[in-house]
């Protein structure tokens, strides 16, 4: 099974990360950590099974079995206002850590995994990764 990692850094008003694996090197944007509170927090660090999502709101990739949460998807979005707790993926950051080229990055993941399930490990990365 394919495996990807998000190495996170927690900054003032957002959580930023680096999504790597299977030759991909992308960036992520999430809400700040707020104790896993629904619609206000990024999801907890951990290892998750992800699957192609053909029924959800955004229909990209569903992150399964997030404790205390449901309907968590990796989906298109460039700004913190585009998420209520889901990771947004991009090719790179702008100067204030919004993600750029979100749809293109999700197509890269889709081309890499197809409709297969994959493992996603989310963990804290280097604190100064992009700062």
C-alpha cells in the first residue's frame, strides 16, 4: 500500500505542512490546532487510511477514522477560509503560507494512487521548516 507523510509546523493562525511520498513533494494548509474541535481545528497527528472519495462534498480523498470527526477530506482550496478542518494541498506556498495550484497538486496525487487506498501519517515536523 502506498504511504505518504505530512510533516507539520504549527504557526499563529494556521498549520502548514509538507506532503511527501511516492516521489511527490507538496505543501499543506490546515486550521491551527484547537484541541480537535470540529470546524475550528486541524485533525490530530496520527496514521490514517485514506480512500478515493466519490461521494463526499469535494470528492478527492477521504481521511478515514479521525477520532471525534467525520467528513474529513483532502480537497481543493488555497486559503484558510477554504477549510473547516480538512487538509488543503498545493504545489507551493505564497508569501503568507496560502497554498497555490491546489487542483494541480490533487491531480498529481490522483495520478499516483488512482482509486487505491493509501496510508497517511501526520506528524510534527521541523519547527522552522518554512519560517
